[in-house]
C-alpha cells in the first residue's frame, strides 16, 4: 500500500486541518472533528451532514453559501459518533433550528438520530432527512433499505438553496425530502479501494472484471461482470435509472445529471462517460437541465463511476440553479439546458500500553462472586484481544461488509485504554459506574454502528449491576441479558426493530452466551465454569451465522453473498469471550 500519509489513525484529523487551512472561511473543532462555517447565521435553518471519511470532498467540501453549514467527519468509512454529531448541532444552533441530512447507513442513522434526540432534550429544534438513492440495493423487510450515495450531494444543494431563501425548518425539510424522493444513483467499480488501517484492497477484481452496483464503502457490488465500453456501461446505467424512476422515452420534463468519480478515475474518463450518457439520453429524448461532472462522493482510491439522475419540477429546477459557493460545488445561476452534439489542533494524548496492565492476581476468582477488580481485569483483557485482532476482524468483515469492523471497535477500546486511569480513579467506583464510564467512551470513540451497539451493551449491563462491588453468577447473567436488551433497544430506536437471533449480527453470539449464563445460574454452576459455557455458546452461535443470509446492517446489502462467512461481530464475541474465560484462574 502506498499512500501520502503519516499514521493511519491521524489521517482524518490531519486532512480536516489541511482543509480549513486551504479554506479560511471554515473552522475546525478538533476534538469532535467538526468542520463548520466560521459565522453561523442565526436567521436561517442550519444544515448539517457528514458520515465516514474517505468520501472527500463529501461532506465538508459542501460547506458554504447555498449548501451546508457544518459537516461531521467520522473515521474512514465509519459514522461519526452521536457525541460528535451532538456537538456539531450545539456549536451551530440557530434561531430557526437544524436539519440533518443523513445517508441511509446503519451507523449514520443510529448516531445522527440519537444525537438529535440528545439535542431535543436540551431544547434545540432538530429534524432530519434520509437519503437512500442507490437503486442497486432493493428495499426489504430486513435490510436497512437503499443506501445513500452521490445523490446526497444534490439533496445538499436543494436544501441549502431553500434555507438561503429564509424558509422555516419544515419548509426546508419538505424541499429536501422532495429532492431525496426524486434522485436515484447506480455505480460500478474497476478496482476496490484500500482502507489505510487495513492496507489491502477490500475485494479483488480480475483484469477484465468490474463490480456493478457498488456502494461507497468498498463493499462488493450486486454483480460481477466483464469489462465493457463506456458506451455499453452508459446504456446499461441509463436504462436502469430510467426504469427505476419510471421515466419513459420522450419524457416531457427535465432531469439533472451528476457523473461522479469514486476517487481514482481520471477526469478525462469522467467527461468521456458524461458524453456517452448525454448521447444515450438524447436518443431517448430525455432533456437535461444541467450536468455536473467530477469527484463528489468518492470511495478513497476506488476506480469507477456512479451516475445520478434527479427528476426536476419547477421548484427543484429553481433551487438547483440558485447560487452556491463552497470548496467543491459552485453554481452561479441558471444555465442553458444541455444540447447533445457529436464530436485546529487536537491535544496530544498519552500512548498507553494496549496490553493488559491490571495485576495478574485480579484474574483469580475467589469464592462464588465476580468482584470489581475481576471485572476491571476482564475489560482490560477484552481491550487487548480486540486491539490485537483489529486486522483479522477487518478481513472477515470485508467478505460481507465494508471491512471496517475491527478498526471501528479497536479505535473505541484504544481510547478506553487512553482514559483508563481516569475511569478507575472515580470516587466510590462500583461495577455500575465503571461500566457506565466505559460505555460513554465507547459510544464516542467506536466508529460506525459499533459505538451505539457496544456502548449500549456496556451501559445496560452497568445499570443492571448498579452500585454492587461484586456479583453472583445469577447477577452476572442478569447483566448479560440486560446487555442484549440494551443493544436491541438501540436498534429499535434507530430502525423500528432490534436485531434478533437469525439476523446474522453479534446478537447471534451474545444471546446464546447470555442464555448459557442464565442456565448456569439456575443449575448452580460455579463462576469459572459459567464463563466457559458462555464462551462455548458464543462460539457456537457465531459459527452458525456462516449459513445465514445477512438481513440487517451493511452486510444485509449483499444478501446471499454473505453465506459461508460468519458475522464479524458474532465471531469477535466468540474470540473475546473465549480469551476472557481462558484468562481466569
């Protein structure tokens, strides 16, 4: 892997610093990686978007007049935490409220919606719009639905123009929702991308192969095909988009076209492809109001192109041509319809040991209870196991997801170890307060959906333990069951239902583990044996996910192609619980 970088873990922050240095009208909140306008107008609706980094210029490149007011930068391909989003909303609050524009991914939906909930508790008016323009992923009962991809940029443009007109929050939302309802995208890849922390491509393509229907996180497409000419690809993509949008030949309205590069596609090829698309639309007598060509929503260094159409009515046409002035998207006003013719600085943190630092004697179980010092040892050991397995967990996740799972979870537990001393120095430390303090760090620092999922498990288990200094097998079983319920409640808040066994998520390992603990409590099993049984149940549950078609989360978008590989989260729990069980004496 060759990349212009220093350390993978510093890449996003250093990129953000470089961006505000290049665009002095912007400023950075380093702790939360929020880029915003220096001057937030109080008499307009504030627009905030964001998501995982690696899609540059999205999303911070669209901050400016006529588009966004702030963007929240997650780690590469990982949603920003709900705390990052919360701080972005608080730092840009205006008298007319805030509208969040969210791409439809598990982590983004969880973190942005939960951040909005926190702000509403603080009295800040917040609403949101979901963008799900990718026609490659069909809606189903079990998946998160269609993904949000390059069409999000046009939703930013429409919402931004509506906000600049002085419309109220509901009117801006209505314009953004109209834009989202009328925008569709499809993409193909010539190569995979390389996540810096992983160091190798997410998937491999042969010399004459392409992936059709790819997303923007390096996940495989819906079909692997032979390489085709630009004209053939344009014909196929135009056909698929018009069919989905139910636009027939000779449609008497107008559309906007956005030809988007995934990061490694030369502009020469993007403009060539735009020529092929324009000719195809002209043959179908579809009128183009205006076209945009460039890198708008990338996938790090992926070679490939996505094509976006937006169906325009008079309102959308007007808003699309309103002035916008941002680093990556400038519109100066209406243009003639297209006519086809041939021819700030983050504090330096300590660098703790990521190996277990809790005394070895705290791994010794004395009597029939798990004491606070034992639990501290176990969470310390859990951190070591997660960090040591970062790359293997990423490799496994790349088969069905986007290859970021290990990185996302390891990031959270590295931060936990950085703040380990402060967590342990709390006054009157109890099992509940220890787990709660850990949960807040995990929720903030873990990338993507891992923050809400793992953080809610820790928080719920801590609430179940309360002020106890030690717990019995039965009480620990209650903590495990509470962790399950905590994760499921987070899913229900975010998507309308929480994951259950059979969805191919970490729940497939956690539920059997928790149930094994409950059975051990009923049968009077000793603590160490209960740990072993719980670990065995988790491993068995994870193994069974190999034969399950993923139905939730990002892995749900690849359907049967996830068969043959265990869910990365479930597998991780099996590895973690086994290591914890083996470490006890």
